């Protein structure tokens, strides 16, 4: 989720950043109230240990070890993916749909603790195609910006008859 926050920052979606921070604080408060601080600290330890001594089988590092890449190199792959995703998101900030794709890929493959249900997050790659991001434009008369739909690969597909 922090990578999605990075995407919001780099694409200058300030209202969404404020809402994400507010929602994150609410979720953190509920989580701490329900599980306690100790459970959160232990989880961070598990993540740190997994990244340091061995990857989960479905993580990028785990897959690399499975195909024969030495563990010392394979364990670096999630970190390299995270760094690459952060850089790609910033570099592609003028193309928010593509930057969003880079963010989602980094979020999934940059984690050393991937489980089978993490791959459902890859469906988010379809979001810019089926729900194009709007571009804000300023009218000539100085009125507030008007949302103009971004060009979608599906824009040329005709609607089915009703």
C-alpha cells in the first residue's frame, strides 16, 4: 500500500493523498486496537527475517531459487523490484496509467512474503483499461478544471446494441 501512496504523490493527486492518509490512520488504529502493538512488531520481524534468510515459494525470490538462481542473488530480487518500481513510478508520473501498472507490479513482486492470494492484486493492472484516469484541464475562461476522460484502449470498441 505504501507504493500506491507513492503513486498518488508522484501523480500529484493531493486530495487522494489526504484521504489515503486519513484512511490509513483509521485502519492503523483499528488494527492496533484489535491485534495490539506486539503483533505488529512481530509481523515486521517476520517480514525482515523472510527477506534476510529465505523467501516464500511464491515470491519473486522463491521463484528464482526454484529455477536455480543462487539464494544470495534471488533474495535481492524483491528489493531490486521495489527500487525499480519506485523509480519507474516517478519517471512515468506524466503517464499515470502506466505508472500505476509499474506500482502494482512492484507491490506484488517486490514483497518477500507473497502468498497465493497476492496474485489477485494483479487484476488491478486492468483498472486503467476499463476505468481510464481522467485528465484535468483548465477552461479558457478561468473556471475550475473539467474532467476529460483519458484515451482508453477500449475507446474504439463500439457499444453492443441494446
